[in-house]
C-alpha cells in the first residue's frame, strides 16, 4: 500500500483501490495513471501513518455502494463485482 497516496492516518475498510507501480493507491475513476483500474476494496481499516501496511483486498463479491466510506460510482463494466 502506498501510504503517501492516501489522505489521513487510516485507510478505511471498503475503500476502493487500484494498483500503480505495484502498490495500492486510491481508485480514481478519472485517473490516467492506472488508478482508474479498480482492483478491489480494502477489507479492514489500515493504519498508514506509521508506514506502508500489507492490506487485504476484496477481489470479487457483492458491494453495497451506500456503505462505502468514500463517494463511489460503480463503473460501467462491473468486473468481478455485483453492486447494490
């Protein structure tokens, strides 16, 4: 996880992420650096203020969009996810 790419001390469970340069970064649907490629959703809260933790990521499954900790619009191609 690229700790510098996230704001705040904690990356909350449910945060959508992409992989750029081999590290997790926040998903950015308008990005052009690879961050627009959704990989999954962080499974549990991760403290990033003390370094770069290894984070578990949900790679497929059902996601209740209204319960995510950030604004998220489901992509046109849902990939391995079912959005509700």
